[in-house]
C-alpha cells in the first residue's frame, strides 16, 4: 500500500468524470488500500476519492467517528432534509466554506471484492460521502456556492 500525492484544486483530473469499475481484481484492492492509506496519512482526513490521487475510477474511502470503509461504484440516495455546515477539501488544504448538503444519505455500491454493500449515514459522515461522490462526477464543493463566494474562494487559494 502506497501513500500517494493528493491532487490540488487546479488539477484538471478533478473535473473529469470517473469511470465505473468493471474488474474487481488485485489492482483494485491495491487502489483501495492506497486510497485508504493516503486518506489516513494526515490529521483530520475523513474521506478521499480516487480522482484525488489521479485515478479516474469510481472508488471512495471514508473514516470518521469509528465508521470506516470504501465504496466502489457508489450510488447515493440523499434525504430531502438539508443542512448547511462548513466543508473542506483535501485538494484545497486549509480552505473551509459553508455548503448545503443532505443531512442523511444511503449509499449503495460494491466492496473491493465485488460484494454489494450499503452504508447509511447521517450528519458529518453523510456530508463526507456526498463530497467524495461529487469528486467521482468531476464536481467540486465550490460549484454549489454563490458566484461571489466562488470568486472569494478561488482568490484565496495559495
């Protein structure tokens, strides 16, 4: 398992739509282990998506409040209840911005062996899963911010 470099906000790979995983083999398991190791390599890291380490596949990892794992080809079922809270991104270190997200979410997908899995999450874990799933679609959390906030965010990136 290798800790990989996290791609920064301006990297075009973060705007690409990730491809679905079709082969559940050793290389996928190695990717999941590297994704998890990279996520855990620094403080305050709760989730990471494969495109953030330059791999254009639909895989994410999470680790928050004793609940950890990974999801391959995730499909989200968000609740209608929305909540606004500060959100950050490992691809833009040190930047926090208020962002509306669903309070709860059900995520269905596969594990690294191809077995079906379901994760039910509320609160911060739900936010993390939605954030990471957005990365798989080339969506960055600032995309939902008002234009003025987007301009301020982009101006503040070092």
